[in-house]
């Protein structure tokens, strides 16, 4: 009776799996093929007629059979479903398959084999496309970096050029202003102005070039330096009284005897020329009160 029930169950299972297009094996715990069914488009490693009565490990290549049997033992022994992927060379072409194993009563299992070759090839193609896309993206990013660096270099060069051009324009403007002032002074010299008026006019023109706070022109009369013209906040009386003997001023001697210009960058510092300047100027120095 039990044998008849088993046969009935087996027939029912086979009737169900014949309705599907995949390859199905009904196997026991030792891997023996009890039943087999395959759809019309299924690819076979061996002719279908050779499957029944054989052990599944006997129809698979060596590199696959051990993994397959371990999976069968796990499914039947633990009564759990499982799956695995493997490849077979059929007609010289590598094909890929997925096997899903489902436990059945009486230490048996159904092995449903699905051809996943197209899926695997699509995955490989997609992987290749992704790799190629990454390469293209990397190349594009590198091109963007190089282009950005190039643009940065060009921008820096352009800034330098603009800055240099601006300096050149400022220098040209200064020279033009200087030449204009010199020409104006030249015209004044050739005019019929009195000497004091002429010198004061020259000081006025000089202020266009050097924005001074105070300026004086001295005349050497013997050994005495006297103010001929000035532009400052001092009164006429204060300027008329302004003068000094050359022998009393080392700075004056250096300018007159040496006939060389002297520039004092800070008349309040501790250098010898600054100290001599302050001593000679004394009360005539114009200072700005400290708030």
C-alpha cells in the first residue's frame, strides 16, 4: 500500500513539473535520478534517455558534482530549500545554469534547473559597459581637471597681464603728467615773471607731481641760505625769518658742497640726516598734533 502511495505521489509530482519549461530532476539522498523532465528548449549535457537510473553526480563534470551533492545533502538533511549556480560546456560553448533544490518527503528532492546563460552574458555585458563607463568617466574627469588647471593658468596669466598693463598705463599717465608739468615749468621760465613769482609758480606745478605738505626754495648768499619761495602753512614773516648758516648744518654742506640730492624717508627717525634736519628746522617744522 505504501509503495502504491509513493508511486502515486511520484506520478503527481512528475505531472506537475511537466507543465513547466525548465529541466527537473527527482532525486533521492544519494543523488540517484528517480524522475526527469525537460522543456522543449532545454539544453542537455547528456541525452535525456540516459538520465533515469543514474546518479546525478555521474552525469556532471568533476568540478561540479561535489558541490551539487553537498547541496542535495543539505536540502534533504535539513529539510530546507537551496540553490546554486554552475556552468557546463555544451557543443563547445560554455552555458550557465541555476539549480533550485526543494526537499520532499521520503528523503527526496526536486532539482529545478534553469538556463541562465543569457542572463549571465547580459550581466557580463553590463559589467563591461559599467567598467567602460567608469573608464570614460575617469577620462572625462581627468580632462575636466586638466582643462580647469589650464583655465586657471590662463586666468592667472590674464590677471598678471591686466595688472602689468594697468601699471604700464599708470606709469604712462605719470610720465605724461610729469612731461606736461615740465613743459608748463619750461614755459614759466621763459616768461617775464619776477623770480619769486616764478619760483612759487614752479612749486605749485611741482605739487601736481609730488603732493608735499611744505616746500621751500633757498638761495645761497655767501655762506647763508635764505628762503626765496615757499609753499607751507607758515606766514610770510615766519618764512622771511627762516634761514641758516651753511657751516651750522652738516646736511646743507652735504647738499651744497657735494651737489647731490638727499632724501630722508622719515624726518622723525634716529638717522643722522633726520636729526640734523630737525636741529636746523627747529621751530620752523610743521607738525601734526597727535590726538
